């Protein structure tokens, strides 16, 4: 039997422009792959893709919805970029989002019959702190007990989800709510203000934009950002330079958790207005794709969050117009990640064919 | 079964170094052969050629007078050449038997019978059905050996097999090896431990700088004679002027320091004592893997030990991390210049910022002061004649020599009182080596001290005022450099003792 010998080699230098263009390529490949899937399902691929990606944002309401979805995605992804840049694999942003929502929502319920300008900032702050504390659990376990942060942060997602379930069914459920699994509606003072009448886009977008700017500042202009960068590239070097590795792990998890908590509190005080079982359509998990699609770069993440938000909207329109399940949205998100990782692999490694060789095994 | 293995005129040239220079050796079954040499002497390359991992540029290998082509490890297996590497290639979570069956084409039942025969014959006690991760290092090695024995090897090559073994396991291994030899297997034993050569092997070939320098019977050799051959006596290099530091101030003192590692591939350090005077260079010799890495990290603060056993300028610094130690005017140049001392993906000025002093003001109030870092970097580039003035260049584009100049420059430009460097010149060309050596002599002349951990004896003899040897995590007596000879170093490095 003759076999082709293949060798995989690292490429020495990858140009910066191509590095930022591969995500765009991945998106085009996703469109192509999506077209094929629609074709197999019996749809005209061009029409279907139009329903998926153009129709949802062809009016003002659609654009507003796009921003409503992109707001939490971008916020969480920015937070995750701190973790991922320093080689800390926080997979549990969804849990941190929910826990932030629980804490912020709890405070909002405390104030359910209060009015006042101070109510919303307190809720937002407590949500951020909630997410931060929840993210510190995997960080502390990692630094002091050497546990794997991927597993711990992921498992904590289910803890947060079940806790939320328990609260909205039990102690926090609306006393006048006929036993529906939801809390009271928050008071007006506890809600993000709506930016335009008739649209759902809310003030949370400013929190996101401010966070993006602050993150850019921290990552590229501060000592902390420099330490994060060095640790991400070489832990050995970080150790040699004397950076406090443990403190840094905890700090990046805190930042990341706070961002996810903010996103959670933004959802419940923004579009939702109460706590119920499904306060997040897996934003915390999808944001991982956003972070990588945006190359862990603040500006990149803004664009990536818009594109991934579109898959959420597209799935909804496709469900209405093409009668395909809305989970097609997740198929598209999966394809984006798949094609991104695939093209990255070819970007960083080259495959060498060494010719045919007789195999006598 | 009579096996003859012959390598003839084997040469292998890597960029910048001749790993094997016309190596010719002959081996016959019934004997155990030692291949002795320092790090970088070319032993590993020769072994890799025999096991098909590396192809020679020139020369041939003959098995029983027939020329054989070893293009891949598979070819070596087909020719019944078995190889046990220093680091084990086993799947930790699979059972012993699964590990054995992976690369065997026999049926499982037949294989089990065969393995049980081998276990009985050589009195190995290993449970075949437990996962490999539950085995001790010695047992894992036995699994590797069994894997070779399954294939009825004519030749068995052992690459520094005792480096992870306990004394007892070493004794067991030697008994087994002698038995294999009696059964007609030709054994080639790679080592740098002189005692092992004398107690185990029949013949010894010594390699130095890619060449075979001697082949002899071990009964004709002593530890001293082998040490001499291994290290060489080329001491024609200019030595530094030896100073008398009797009245100088003591700058560093380490007393009774112990370090125990959880990692079996790391070396424990036992009862370390040393002291260093102002302006002095202390050389630490030894064959790599005897604790140099751990010692460097203890000095640099990457490994934190107890607070009291390291005194630097009359302050206890044992609990400080590298950055904090730098504030006390220590500087460090690690062995791994490519992925530890610098990050290849970072620009030159970013790599300079890794050595961050409070007084350097690289980061004011937590913000990056790029202008300051770049000015500082430019100064390093020109003062230490690095072959570029572009501080925005990624450091992966610097040659080894220029990168090392950058690192040494970064460490020295802040005038530290003590520089600890670990193999500062490995892999560099002669020009760069000379530059680094001159720089190291210069800092001593300026009254600054240095600790030079190196596996290059010429370098140590050239630069040190006092020298000691680290062997299995223990330091030898510290000797004045003018009383030290290459022979003495060789004996101590191989685990022998001198009076």
C-alpha cells in the first residue's frame, strides 16, 4: 500500500491584515455552507439566505432588534477577551450572566415599589458585582486548588440556571402571578430607558460602548493589559518577569464576570423587565464565538457581535417564513466557529506533502 | 544468535554545528557498550540515526555486514533495533497491556502469552491490566523494554535510562540488562555517568564535539581517565585574572536550602550552601538535568522557597518574586532565551519592558509609557551592539546572538549588583560568544558579581573566579578556579569524588 506522507509545519510569520481578514472569509464560507444546507432542505439557497440575513434588518425595527441582541453579546465577549488573551478559559459566562441577573433582579424586586433616579444604578452595580463574584469561584479554585477552570466555570452555568429556576418558581415568584414561573414586573425606575419610541433598543448599549472603550484602554495602554498580553503569549515569561500570576487570573475572571453580569442585568432591566426562566438565549455561550470572531480585539468584537446577533434574528425570520426551526441560528453560529478555526489552522500552519511512500505495516 | 552492528563514517551536520563527524564504531553481541559524552557531544544524534529518527548526511549502517537503510523508526523496528528513550512514550490512561498491543501486529491472546513469558523469564513484576499512570518510573521503563523485547530485538539501545530511576531501580535495570546481554542481545548504553559505565559496560566509546575520541575496554579505564577523555583538556583559552576576594564584602549567601519537586522529571536540591563576594564570578558546572534549572529558578524567584535561606545584600529575599528581586538589584538571564527570556511575538521594546523597575518608569500610574520604553530600548540596542536600531521589530527576527545581546543588555543596563545567567552562550556563533564573555568579564571588573550556571566547561574555566559542580541536586565543594582542572570537573560531573 502506498501512502502520502504529510507533515504539518508552523508558519513563521503571518501578516496582520490576513489575520484580521480570515474572520471575514469564515463568514463567507458560513454563508456558502448555509446555502448548501438550505438547498438540501429543499429551499432556494439565495432566497433562504436573503430571509436569513437581509430581511431581518431591512427596517428600523429590525435594526433596533439587531442592536438589542448585539448589546449583551458584545459586552460579554469583551469581558471574555480579557480571560482568553491571558490563557484563562472562562466558558461559564452564561452562568455569570444569569447570576448577575439574579442579584440585580433581586435588588430590583426589593425596590419594586420605589421610584427614584438612584434605583437603576444600584441594580446595575449589584448585577455587575454578582457576575464578578460568580466568576471568582472558578478563578479561586484554579489558583488555590489547581482545578480546571473550563470544567468549573461550565458546571457553574447549570448551578446558576437551577438557582434561577428555583427562585422564580418559589420564593421570588409573583404573588399575583397565578403561579407562573416569573417574578413581579420591575418598577419604572428599575428599567433602562428606551431610546426611541416603539423600538426596544435601550440605554444598555451605552454601557456596552463605554465598556468597549475602557477595555481597549486597559488592554493596550496599561500595565495590567501588558501583563495580560505577556501571560497569554508565554506563561514562562510572565513567571520570569515576576508578574503575580494568581492575582492576574482572579482579576481577568473578575472583569469577565462583571461584564457578563452587566449583560444579564441589562437584559432584565431592558427588554425583559422581570426575572423568568429564560432570561438569556445562551448569550454567554455565543459570546465565546463573538470573542474569537472579533480576534479578541475590542473593535473586532463590535463587528463580530453585530454579525452573530444577525444569526439570532435570521433564525427567527427563517422560522416564520421558511418554517425551519429557530435552532438553525445555532447551526450558523457553529459553522462560523468551525470555519474560523479551520481557516486559522491553515493560517498558522502549512501542510507539506512529502511524496508517496511504501507502507509495509 | 550472533549480531554485529557497524556504523561507518557517519556524518550529520546541523546549521551551525557538526553533530556527528565521520563517526565509525563496531559493536558485537554478548557485550554491553557504553556511549559516553557530555551534552552536545553527538551521542543523541548517533542514537537517533540508529533508531531511524534522523537521517545521516553521509555514512552507512551495517547489520551483520549488510548495509541497512534507516529512513524511519519503522525501518529500525523491522531490522530488530529496539530503542528505549529517556522520556517514555506511553499512553498514561491506557493499561499496560493496551500500550503493548498498540504497536504489535500479534493477536491479543498470543501477545498476552508472549508478554507473560517475558515477565516470567526476566522476573519483572508488572500488573498488565492497570493503567500506566499508576506505575513508578522504573516500571514504566520496564513496559518500554518489554515493548522492545516483544519484537525479538537484536540490538537494544538505552538512552540515559537511569535519569529518572531510584538507586534500587537502577540496580534492577542493570541486572536485567546483563541478562539480555547473556541472551545475545547487543546493548548500547548511552550515558554521561561514569560510575555506571564502569559497573555495567564491557566497552566504552567516548564522544566529544561530534567525534569519537576513544574506544576502549572498561577494565582498562578508571573514573579519572574517562573524565579526561569526556571533557577534553583543551585549556588553551585565556583565563580571567583571578582576584583575591578575601576582604570583599559578601553579597549573596545561601544556607541549607532544600527544594523538593512534585514533578518526577525535575531534580530535588539538597542542602545547598554557597556564598558570593562583590565583584566575583561563581561558576556552577554540571551535566544538564542535575538541578541547574531548579537552582536558576530558585535564584530568580520563579520558585519561591522559605524566606530565610537566601540572603542578598543582608536582606532575606527568599520569598520575593523575580520582579521584587530586581528592585534589590538582581538580574537574570535564563537558559531559554527564545520562549522565556523574551517572547518572539513581541516587539523589541515590549520585550525590554519585561524587566520593569520602579525607577525605570515604564509604567507610570499603571499606564504604559511607550516613549520612555522605546528610548530605553534604543539605548540598549546601541550600547550592546545589537544588529538593529528598530525597536518596533518583532524579536523573532533577531538572530540568536543578537537576541542574547538584547537580553543581557536589558538585564545589565540597570547596573544590577548580581547577574545570574544560565548557559548564556548556547547555540551562538563564536563572535557572539566572545562578546557575551567580554561583557561578563567587564561587569566583574566594575565590581558587580555574577553567577554563571553553564554546561560548557571551557566557558566556566575562562570566566569564573570560583567553581563548583552540581550533581544530582547537590553542590560540590566550591573551589578556586586556578586549582580546578578539566579532569577534576569531569570527575565531579560524573558523580565521582576528589579529595
